[in-house]
């Protein structure tokens, strides 16, 4: 995957693929406009696929008797997909949300293990609460997806594949100009995108739909009847 490419390089390649002069003054597509299209495209790609290079795991120690713990500074609440607590040799899932039901089973002075629930502490979303409160140190493993920054400066680099980003943005420009090669450019981006995802073994959340509507995910028993359903 061709990631880590500077914004200035991506912008220049978009101009070349779209058939523009590499001089920003010779096009209605200013640097600012291209930068917006480039950043939007990378965000869209990040939300459509699960990227292995964007996944993270972070262990956090919850001290004995602690109810509130700081989130690591390198992750935030929106990045977290799952949480597990170490219990012996096992990692047991713990679930987000602490309801009155959990608070009825244990009160603030009682100690019990392992942690069964966690919730973000507002305002600020920089601390999280665990329940029940343990009598010994415990370890929580947070897993999720890293947040995307924005490429604002020329030397800021992309996280995802630069070739895919370039071709998608260039195809959008060509399409607005009703150029016949817009569809081919989009097709090439689609093929490269799928090849990268296949090589990395990532699971698709949904079709990327670069030039088509995403396929509907059929639900067994609702959208169709699987073979042997009534057996």
C-alpha cells in the first residue's frame, strides 16, 4: 500500500491525472479546493473499509479501588470498538454502559471482580468509569480504529493508499467535465482498492460504491429463506 505520501505530492498527481497543468494558477481547482477533495476522499475510504494499519489495541491498568480512570492520551472514546478485561489467562468482554440495574447489584463501597461494565465520563470524555469497583488491580484491553487527522500542510502525509485517493479525486474532476475517461479512472481506483483490501485481509463494512450503489446485505429469514431454514 502506498501510504505516507505528502499532500503536496498527492495534489500534483491529481492535477496530472486530471490533465491539468501542475501550476495551481492554471486551473480553477485551487490548492484549497483540491485539498478539501483529497481529505474528504480519505475520510470516506476510512469509513467504508476496516483497515488493518488503522487498528489499535491499548492496555489500561485499573488500580484497586478505582472507579474512574484516565483514557490514554493517544485514544479517545469514539475510537473504541471493544473492551476486554484480563481474568486469569482469559480476556473477558466487558460492555459499554452502566445502567441502574448494575448499580443496584453492587453499590459504590462493595468490591467485586472482574469488571463487567464501563462507561465514558462526561464532560470531556477523557475519563472512563468501571463497574463494579475491584479490590485488586485489573487490566482492560481497548480495541478499535485510530482517528484520522487532516492533511493541512504540504508535508502532511496520507494514511491510506495515495494512488486510490488520486484516482478517485481525478475521476470526480473528469466526471464534472464530462470526460469519457472518468469512468475508467474510477474503475481503476475500484480495482486497486479491492486488491489492497484483499491482500491485507481486511473485512469490508460495506461496498465502497465508487461509481455504483452499495449492495444490500441480505438478512436470513427476513430478506430471504436459507436452505433448510424450516428443517
